[in-house]
C-alpha cells in the first residue's frame, strides 16, 4: 500500500487560525509518501524515513507488546512515533494486531523546509489506519488542522476552525502577478509547538483582531494588482507583529529591501517568507546568503 499527501504554505492568519480566523492556505506541489508492507515477523515495526535526496535520515525498529511500543534508540522522533502509534491504536483497535509492518516514508522536499513533514505523515498514517486525521492530529500535535486540509487539495483553500466544526472551502485565489511572488527559505526551521506556546503567552484582544484579519484575507484573495496585494500583506504583518510581540522579519533581516514587500509565514522567524519583486530583485537575498529562492508557481498550487 502506498499513500501520498501534499505539504502546505499558510499565507494568512498565522497563529490566529488557532482561534477561529479564516486562513488562506496553499497546498504545496511537494509531498510526502508512505509505503506500507507486511513482514513475517510478528509484533515488529520497521521504520525508515528518506529525505528528498534519497538519503535515510531516520530508521528505527519497534517491538509491539500488548499496547506498548519499545525501541532501542534514544531520540525525540522515536518517542514521537510511539505517541502516534498509541493514538492510532486508541482510534482503531484493530491495527498492529496482525503480522509485522514495514513503513517507508519519502519526502519530496527537504525536511528542514517546514512544508508539513508532520502533517503529511499524520494524514498518510490516517489513510492507512482508516481513521480521522484530525482526531489523530488532536491526540499528537494538536494544531489548527489547516495543514491536514491541504494534504489532498490541489488548489488554494480558505480554512476556518470553530468550536463546533472545520470549514474548508476552495478558493479562487489566482493572482495575475504570480511572476512577482517568491518564497525564500530562511534556513531556520521553526518548532511549531514552541511558536504556538509563544503566541498563547502574548495574545491580546483576539476577538477584536480576528474580524480585521478575516477582512484582509478576503481582500487578498480578491486583489487584482501587486500594489494592492503588497499593501494588504504589510497591514497583516503589523497586526500579527503586535499580537505576538515579535518584529516582522523584514525589520530584523531585510530592512534595506526597497523593491517590494516581505511577509512572514507560519511560525515567524524561520522556514519560508513571501517576497514580492522580480527575478532581478532576488539577487538582494542571494547576496545575503539566502539561496533557496522558489518562484510562487513552482512551490504551490
């Protein structure tokens, strides 16, 4: 059996999506696959993870004993997998009861990029185990779920999580100025859980902020010109900056960039940023050592 799930970029409402804000999310053209085969040895799980270049970045063997999963190694990823296995078992008691299992994951993107290594894994495992991926997410990573929503999409979506339900709508966001949009990797992968913890410690007057962010999200989707789009993302930066008490990335690293606007994405301070400009303008970032510059159309749907 083999499954595949798309990565993601959160274009608007970072952090606030946790509290009901509408978020514009873009499924990535890069994905992660999961291949599952049975092995004859019972009560055994073999796990191998391959990075985008085909190199093994993680492998482990787990022994299943009743409802426990033991392993010889001592690392956080093995520990996290055990948490995931136990959550899967809780949601579907019939898994891990037959022959042993060989899992192989293959990334279509660098695991350092923050495009959804965890969310694509959760979704793929849920497809295999025939469980609700949002239930598994809640028991393991406890995020907003927008990244799970992107896993099987091939177009932009608007995602909103309320107390009672998740609303996922296809979006017609298709900017005519795509050639002026670039994603740049900052080389500083962020820990999403830590970023959320920081947000929770700083958030103020969220109920008053969310309607404004929702309005900006809608306006971004409808924006017809690059100038209008740039104005909106700068306004968005100011609101999020004030909410989480962190400076926008432009103020920290790229104060003298005058050829366009810069928007932080997802967990501020690392992973990717969105930059407006033209191909020539991107030399500014390359000269500063940021060489992973990807045109909009090459990264997302």
